[in-house]
C-alpha cells in the first residue's frame, strides 16, 4: 500500500477490530472507497492470528502504537 490514511485511536476500552472499523468507516466517507488493508504496530495484536474480513491486517514495527495506517492495496499486475 503506497497511499493511505493515518488514524490515531488510544481508547483503552475499544478493541483493535472496533478501532479499524471506525477508521474504515471514516475512510469510506472521506474518500468514497472501501479500504482493504491496514498496518498496525505488532503490540496491538493481542490474539493469535488476524481477524478475518474485508480488511487485511499487517503488522510492522515502524508504526507507532495506537496508530492505524489504512487504505487500498491495488492489485499488482502479474506478467505471464
């Protein structure tokens, strides 16, 4: 994902999925497109594995805790 929106949510009462869904709803309202990928800091993933759904969740240590980088990952063209 090259372009996305940075979302900050440090609400200790919300779980990660709720935070991502809030960010996704705002993203869709602002940009008119459903996001399909987001990046979070590894410490934000408390359960084993990633939740299933329309948004693929990736971790990277370069993200700050409580921040979500969300956007659209365009399908890469493959050559045959």
